[in-house]
C-alpha cells in the first residue's frame, strides 16, 4: 500500500489505517525503537504511542511521506522514553555505539564558544549529506538517525553487511575531511 | 560528544534526508510535491530535486541497472536496485526470447525478501510459462515453435528482486548493445550495466572442452578487453599465399556474452603468432596491444582453473578498494579474483636486486595491494620500497601485461 493511501485512510479516520501502517512500517518502527531503547517491551509501547500521536495528528496534518512521518514520531517517542529512563538504561540500544562511531569525526564541544558551533555544525552536516550519493546518504541516515545497525540496513538495502560497514566507514572519513575543510578541526570543535 | 549533543545534531537533520532514507528502505517513492513533511521545517527546493529523482526511479521501473563485479556484496548480476521496485507501481516489461531449449532455459522469477521465491522456469519450447506474484497473478503465453514471447505486467512488492531471462541470439558484432553496456563505476570497477530481463555473463568454450561460464568479475574483465579491441577486418590478406585462415587453424576459442547477441571466436593459427578474432565468419585483427591474446589468455586461465583467488575474512571484504592498478592517474580498482591473479604473479616472480637503472620515460605502472606497491618500469624491472629489482622468470612481464589490460593496453606516454 502506498503512503498516500495510508494517509488518506488516516484523513478519513478509518481505523484500518493503523493496521495498514503497521503492516507497511511496523517492523522498521519496532527496530528503530528497539535500537534506541534496547528493550523490546518499551519499544512496542513506543511504537503504539507513536501511532496514537500520528492518529491524533492526522488530520489536520497531511504528511506527504507517511513513512518518514511515522518513523519520526517513533523516534521521538523512543528518545523521550530513553531520556526518562536514561539513568537505569545507560548503555542500552544502538545509540552508544552510533555515538562512539561518530565521535571519532565529530569531537565533543566542551566550552561555551564551541557550543555556539553546534548550530553551524548541524548546517554543515546537512550540506555534507547533500554531497553524498543517495545510497551512501541512506546508509548514513539509517545508521545515525534511525539507529539501525549494519545488519538491519543491509537487509533492507539488499546489500551485504560488509558493504554497509564499508559505506559507513567511507562516509565517516569523508565527513571528517569535510568538517576539517569547513573549519571544524579538532582544535575548534 | 555527549549523547544529548549527538541527538540534537541528528534531530537537526534536514527532513528530506530521513524522508529519503525511510522511503528507500521501505521501497516507497518520495512524492513529487511541495506539501510539507510537517514534523520538521524543510528546505523546499532541494527536496523537490530529490523527489524528482525518486519519481524518475519509479517511472523507470521497467529498466533496472544491474551492477556486476561486486561479487562480495553477495549480489549477482541479476540483482535489481530495490528503489526501482515500488509497491503498487505497475511493473511492465516486454522481452522477446528466442531459442528456448532444454540447454538454454528461460527463467523468470520474483523474489520477495523473507519469502519463498516465486516464479517460473521454462525449460523447453511449448511449455506453459506461469508465474505467481504476491500481488498479481499472471500467465505468460508461450508461442511455441522454438520461441517464447511474452509480456507481463503487475504490481511488485517493495524490495522485490527480479531475476533472469536468458536468450541466445548471435548476429552482430557490437559490444555495446541496448541491453548491455560496459561502464566504469565511481569506484573504478568495470561493471556491466544490464537492462532488466537480460542476464549478462561471459561463457567461453574451447573445442573439445565443456563450456565454462565466468563469474561477474571475470565477465566484466573479458568484456572490457573486448571493448578495448579496435577491430578492422583483415580477411585472408595476412595469410600466406592468400590461403584461407581455416587451413591453418590450430585452436578456436568461443567467447560469448550470454543474454546478448555477442559471440567472438578467438582463433590461433599454426603458421604464425596470429591472434585473430572471427565474428560472423569475418576475420579481424586487433590494432591495439593484442587484446585478443589477452582475452584468450584470461579465458584459458579461467577454463583451466588457474586463477589464483585470495579469500579475505568477511570483515575485510570492503577493503578491495585498496587493490589498485594505476599509471599516475585514474587507478583501477580490482576484484578479488584479479587481485589474486596479480598476487600469484608477484609470488612467482623471482627478483634480484639491482642498482638504480636508467628508467624509461612515461613512469611506471603501479600495482598497489595495500601492503605493498610495485612500480613496474619495464617488463623485467620493478621498484619496491625504493629498491630496484630485475625479474628473469617472465612473471613480471605477465604481471605488466595483465596490468596493462586494465589500463587500456598501452603504457603511459
């Protein structure tokens, strides 16, 4: 079923929209939530919460890319849940691993001046993503935004896990070089 | 970087990137619309560009680019860009296939991720051809009389992979056909771009030997050599006393590109070291650095099973990128098979250190395997780590010829 059909069902307040959305995106939603939370029960709850949010938001919202809209809702729900339980759950899920990978090319700001760079860094990252091929960009966003692991990305991209890892490795190197070129050197960041 | 900073950074991604990623992962097209993805502010103009690109993918659902020569990615030449298979998108193709026989079956299959492969195989003319798709039932008529012609249309599920239709029809001498093109991808690999419905790999056959189908890497290498060859008909002018070449024929090797109309015969003659190519009964001789000989050599290596293949640990597979051949610019990245062959030649070369010799103009051809780089200056002189060596075994000459094959057959000026 296409996104626009699912959106139309939500617009029409057709409860079958929920099951259609789950059929189309349920597995991916659950994976993303699980990778953020590291707990299946919490992940399932987050997906349900996200579906409820989406149900409440549409209408009036009219998302053109329903999948991304739903995944964003799932991600936000999972991150909210993660913040609530961070003390007990520190280290769970894919976020620590993803953060660890990126830390090599995006070191941490640790003073006020550098915090001001955060916005510039975000803009620079967006510009950098524009330079990537669609495949490389999809893999990068899947890993660091959706928090999917290499195997999960590989399965959905119909790639091998090694190819995903290699793509991520190359992209991180490019990002590091790009940030350096843009003035985000280790000394600055 | 703290976790909160990381999350803030990722939360600040332009919405079109998550949209693109989710759409590609789920097999959905990004609609071409200005309507906002409402959760995050969007920069509209670039988003439209992406939307246009993705829509173009959907519109071109019947023409898939099939990438070859990346065997370790675990995808054969029949793999299809999943972004091209959209759920609910009408999937149409028309493929005329001839010569469906017991020996050359026609196959047609759709593989749904996580599901049992469904499809059909036609093993002989006149057999019924039927396929069952997840969302579409279809029967393809078989016209019989040695030919299968069908048109099918239907909806293909997200991520569907479409595999193979083979045909055998040898009539022309053109390397690049509408169905198969040899291109160099961004990584430097030579790949065969194959139109959906066609399967491209090279099959070689020597007289009195069984046919041997090459893998994707080998196939692309052969096709590259074929493409490098500049042909001009020579007929029997080069033969003694105007005699027919067939009279002196010593050995004949057939190289065909399955799924296309390309079939070359590489003929070797007793009277001289003549490496001729026969296409449709017309003899040609290569103008460039004996590509025909290289094709023959390479094919023979493959047939004899002499190819030296290195096996890398799974986690190391991505590092094939470090295996390159270069003449100062434009490095050619090698497959594992080709790397293995070069490694074999390196191993076989027995080197003797010599003082710095007088070096020829044009610079060396570099063979870089990551852990070692050989700069080949002549057929028997190589430099490794700033020391010069001479080889008297002929392995270096073979290595140079092999490397030249990747670089167009000629030394840099």
